[in-house]
């Protein structure tokens, strides 16, 4: 079941796709939002945030059956493994993969630009030092 993105956009100020799951640990319905750089777990009734996991904390995700999706985050997280029951586990896995891939590409691009800027600063400093020396 997909919920309209507007429900969460108003609260969190970023675009998020919200999905309804049955959390197998608590056996309670859970909302999971998949944003560009994070996964958000929300309380089903109140829509309050229970956990926020940046993609940098995402270890892996597995479609263990057609109706089960497991998502594992770094062990330092409050709850490191979510096992979610849904009829759309493969579609959601692809959505996570697309978002995660975009996140990694963006992060690597930012790191490359940061390294380039640092290298340019060093070169300018070296030129100034040569001129003043």
C-alpha cells in the first residue's frame, strides 16, 4: 500500500515515498519512508519518526521471499535489522537500490570535488610560498 508523499513532505521538508509494512518483530504496522539520502521509520498511527537511517548506515537489503524484505543497518543503530512483510518486496528493493546508487554517486562526486579543491589550495599555497621565498 502506498501513501501519498504529501503527508510526509509537509512535516519533513523533503520528498519521501511512504510505504506501509508489517514489522515482524513487533507485529505492528509500520510506515517506512524512502527519501533520496535516508530511510525513515514512522509510527503508523501518529506518523512520528521512530528511526532515521542515512544511506551511509545501510549495510544491505534482501528480498528473502516474495512477501518479505529484510533491511540491515550498521550494528550501532538502535535496531539494526528490519524484517518487513509486503507484497511489493521486489519493487521496494529496486526503489532502495535506485536511491542508494544515486546516493553513492553523489557522495563520490562530492568527495572528488572536495579533494580537487584541497589540491588546488595546496598548489596555490606552494606558488605563494615560492614567490615569497
